[in-house]
């Protein structure tokens, strides 16, 4: 059984963001764990991510923080149900006037968050010890 170090990733461009997106594929998040601080222009999301890099089935508590956030829009996400669970599929970037853009966090079931940013400024960090999970996420080929 090999141990892998906790992830600590920084994204400052589209290629970096693709790495964070891959690490967060199939992460689960409660709606109440999505926090937008408008004055600080910061979006923080606490989630349980599947450890794709581990050689066993594990999840770990992680935090994704986006800086330079100008606007957050949700679609098909029930903000009144703070305990509702969302499954993150991917994070994409639609470039706007450089260096800004719109990050789209796509969730299973068709919901998404559109996050308008001044520039790509994302940090992902594991914040707990991993724990075993009985199932690995399954994807159709």
C-alpha cells in the first residue's frame, strides 16, 4: 500500500485548471459548503474528493478556493437546500478579455456554477486524512 502526499495545487492558467478539474472529478459537495465572500472576491468550496491518485478507494476532505471572483451564478442548484449533495464532474474555462474568464463548475444532473473571474487564481488543498470508501465512481465508456 503506497501513501501519496496530500494534494496542494495552484492554477493560474487553463492548463493548470485542467489538472485541478481532473483531481476533483467525482468530488461531492453540500450546497451549504459553497461560500461566496463578495467583499473579499473569494469563492470557497469544501468537498470530499475521490483520491484518483491513490492505489485504493479513498476520499479526502479538500478545499477549493477561487480568487478575484467578480460574480457567481448558479443554475439548477437549490440554494434553499443547504444539505443537498452535488457531484462535481468538471471545471471548465471560457476565456474573456485577458486575463479574465468564466469558470464553469459542472455537476451531475445538469446543474452548474458560473464564476466570473478577473484572472485564473485557484488553489486546491487536501485538509484531512483520507478515509476508505466502499465504491469508486463509475463512468460509462
